[in-house]
């Protein structure tokens, strides 16, 4: 069905004043006529920020987090495999997985199989003040996507909150992070 819709969509895309893409990656990927890139906006996250809270992470024991849906394309198991390697090397850290989704059971099994229960905490889905609290002591957010992210809003949000972002160099993620993360 999607293949059949491609022709009418392309024809309609020629009739509009502009087609908008959220990153240069999407602009190149779709290659529609009359296209332009407009990055999406994000709310002012510093209006009620407490600068002390942004820099108050305990550097003796880093808390590294993932924020998002628990689906295979987000690469959570890649992240947890790296956590298992660090644990075996004696690194002292905690992992916080903020979110939920269809891969939850597989993630729970992976944590048990790799003996990561002492390092990994899953919050489940949170938003608003519960999200702020879940991220309070997080110093690094990892975005280990194994598919082409269109832009990576979570990367922008975390960088705006003063956290280091480590992400896969795929799709629009690399563009959005630029030299502001790894």
C-alpha cells in the first residue's frame, strides 16, 4: 500500500509551495521538489532551570541514561552490552532506562543474563516532573540507535539541559548533535 501511495504523494509534493524537512538528512533522503529544511523548535528548558542542579551530578559514580521507547531500532541492547563490558572492567556506574515498550521483557532478560541488576534501573514511562526527577542525577544520555533517526529530539533536549550526549552517528542524530556531543 505504501508503494502505491508514493506516486500520488510525489505528484502532490510538486503542487505545494514548500516541502519541509526537519534535518538536512531528511531533506536529502526524501529529495522532494521545493524542499527546505526547518529545524523544529523546543521549549525554553532554562526558564526554570536551577544551574546548581545541572552540574550537581556525583562524579564518583556516573549515572548514564537512555530515554525513549523500548523497541529494537533504538539499540538498547547495544547500550546494555557496553554496560556489561564496563562492569566486567570494574567501572563503577549506574544505568537508568527511562521509558517502556514492546522490548521490555527482552531487556529484563538481558539484564538478568548479564548480571546487571545492581547497575540498571528501569523507571517505566514517565513525563513532566517525574521525568525531571528521573534525570536529576544523570550526567550522560546515550542514544544507541541502530536505525536512521530523523532528527533526535531527545538529543536536543538533553544537550539543552547540560548533559553530555553520546549517540550513534546515524541519520539526523549526527547532524543535530554536531560537535556538542559524541
